[in-house]
């Protein structure tokens, strides 16, 4: 397992999250993480409109990978720990590094509906 293999698997995880394919995304998770899937999924802004690999660093027996995920109402940085499991880079740990709440801009249709409701009440 080398840095490029880890980066490729991390990018595939990001791509699966943006595609809304959670089943494909969790293929990268260890057996232990899958047993606590609710805890891991609750950290992720789903659906994600954007997901990128921010950094990959070798440390000890594995790699630390920071993922940046953007959802409708929040942006999070997730620290993941990857190790070799059966010849594949696998996420063995995940945790929040940061979480930023994003303001949701109202859609034009929402503004028009609000205006129509006001006009009807007059």
C-alpha cells in the first residue's frame, strides 16, 4: 500500500459520496467501522455536493487522510486513518476535524411563493 493507492481509494470514496452511493462508499470501511456505521454516517453531510481529498500523510503503520465534504447546510473536514486490510487501503478510523455551518440561500421559487402568499393575504 503506497500513498497513491490510498489517495485513489480516498478519491473513490469521495466520488461515491457525491454520487449518493453510500453502499459503494462504505466498501472502503473496515469491518469494525461497518459495525458502527450509524456513528460514521452521522458525521457526513449527506447528500454531499462536493468531496475532495485535502491531504494524505504517512504516519506509523498507515496513512492519515483529510477529506473535505460539502453538504447543503454544512462543510466538514473528516480525518480518516487508512491501513492495509487484505491488500486494500481501508478506512479504520474516522473523526471530525472541523464543521462549518453554511447558510442556505433561498431558491427563487421559494421567494416567489412567499411573495404570492403575502399578496393573497392582503
